[in-house]
């Protein structure tokens, strides 16, 4: 069996920036084991698989280690493949996922994704966390999937050298670390050793958690954000009640073919 495969850099308009995702179009689902093995072989933070469903597409996401319930950058990459390579003619795509119905709309030279908002609650912080991060934590919160630590500054965030073994002890998908930005509204770095990814380059789903927090903190529902990983990426985030709109761009790096044993 031969399947088409695309690799897309999401949340950027430059190759080798943003967050790379693999996208595999399917007519019918492979087994979960097959999709997990393909994701492991690709060794990217996420591989997305989609099939025709209802008025849109069923969509699933896999890290090299696990299937996840929500992934922003691989959703953006999938929409980019449909719009740019597979001649999707409408202006909006509906995806049916473990996190419900998600939509992506073509918007100028980029895309707007509509995701459920994730509002955090303050919680107690493990004793080891500040040592694991190497910096003081001002606030500590829990969202649906991740913990979130607020720290003093963008400079402190950029200089973090986390102890991933200790972060992996957190009972969550991962840890989002954030601070007020210097040239954007807020900045972040996202660590997911529990999911097989020590640091994710640009995490769309994390911004469904970060956006409600910073919208309340800064008193503005439209925010600019930057994830300051080595690759880095930029998003516009808009809080719309119980939903978050994430706007970004994407560029195709690779088109190829993968082969599975029949």
C-alpha cells in the first residue's frame, strides 16, 4: 500500500521555522497501531491522519509515543494540505476529532482555526518545580490537559534549561511556561516529556489555555503571541467566549510517498 505524505511547517511563513507536522490523507482509517508506527517513523512532534467524514473530515493526531486529543499545528498543517494541494474548494473546513468539531477558515495568506477555550484554575505547585525550571514561578495553574507556570519575564523564559525528567513527573500532558512579552502580548515555551516531546516548537493547543488567561490579565480579547523555542512561531489569538480563534500561516516542506506492507 502506498500513501501520500506531506510535511508542513505550521505557524510560520518561512521554511525551517514554526512547527513541522506530517499529514497523511486516507480514504479509510488505518489501524491505530499502524498510525502510531508511522508517527514514530516520522519522528515529528505530530503526524495527522484524516478521512472524509460528514461534511468534512475525521482527524486524528499522533506523537511518536501516543495519540493526543487536540493538536493545533497539525490541524493547521492538515488544512493547508487540503487547501493548497488537494483542491479543497470551500472557504471553511470542518474536522471531527476527539475534541469535538473544529473548523479552519482560509484567511488571506493564512488560516483561522476555531477551537474550544481551556480556562485554567490555580492549583498547588510541586515542591520540585522551581528547581526543575531554574526560575521562580509567580503563578501555577491547571488546565484540561496541561499545567501552566507564569514566570517573571521573557528573558527568564528564553534562558530556561529545564530538567525534563522532573517535568515528566507532572500528572498531565505537559507543562506550559509563559510570561508577558516584550514585543508581543505574551510568550511561551511548552514542554511535553510525558508525550515523547521534550520541547514542542509551536503548540497551537497550548494557546487555547494561554489565551483566556492572558486575555483576562491584559484586558484584551485579541492578542499577539510568540512561542520562543529554537524554531519559534507566531500566532494571533482571539478569545470568543467559550472558543479561541488561532490565526497563523503554513508552508509546505515536503511531498512524498510512504509504503506499508499489504
